[in-house]
C-alpha cells in the first residue's frame, strides 16, 4: 500500500485491476475542507491517460513490478523475441508493444523487461546504443564538427541527423531517448 501523500512521477499503483503510473501530481490544501491530491495517471498497458483526485493520506495498492534483464535474440514476423539468459525463457512482444523503440533495437542487445504478475508492461532500452551507418551522403573536404548536419540511415533502419564529416561504415553512439547523435565510436 502507498499513501497518496507519497505519490511522485513514475510511481506505479494498481487501480481498477490494472497498473497506472503517476505522470503528474499536485498536493492541494484549500482554505476550507480537507487536503487532496490531484493526479494525472497513465495506464501502463493501454497508454490511456486519466485525471483522478485522491484524499490526502488515502492509501492505494502499489503495483508490484519486476524488472528482468533479457536479450533481444531475433525478430520473427512482427514479433520481437527476448530471452532471459539465466532461465532461457522466451518472451514475445509485438511491434505495437515495442513501439518506436524498435528503430534502436538490434539483435543481442540487452534490455530491461518490466513485468506485472506475468504480464509484460514495457521494455527499457539502454540510454545509448552503438549503431553502424549504412547510408548517408559523402562528406566533403573542409566539413567540420561545428558545420551542419545531414541525415544518415543506421543498421536498424532509423534516420539520425549526424555531422557532415561522418561517413558510411562508421559506428556512432545514439541516444535512445530522443534519437540524437552523441559521437563516433
């Protein structure tokens, strides 16, 4: 159980038989009446967002989440297959469940898979990945690090904006949170 006074962004609670994450919260103490906590919650399974008000000090069940490190072994059709390297159990996730993170996901990459009971809620990629450039315009002599940027396609199919001096075949470090170029490897 967790008190509504302890809500913070990222806290997961169980409500109406599903897991909700606190996105925003505001503790309100009006001049008259008792204090309350106004929250914005996001459903971990469906992604729906709702606003809900709790009385100050009201307790709700905290979601018991488990984070397991798994390796992305291969993609079969529209299913991504992840394997627990200790127990060799496999978990399959659809392209819809993986979402935009698929553009940074490559085989043999380790990710954190978030479980609630036996249901997979989410995957967490490392904050940065190293990817090889497979397509970009050639660099020109005189291009500098402070020059402009150009689009480049990496091995996973994602398009990243890179400095003008980067060429095909180079490995670059990419931030998985926003898809930005971090440097050469």
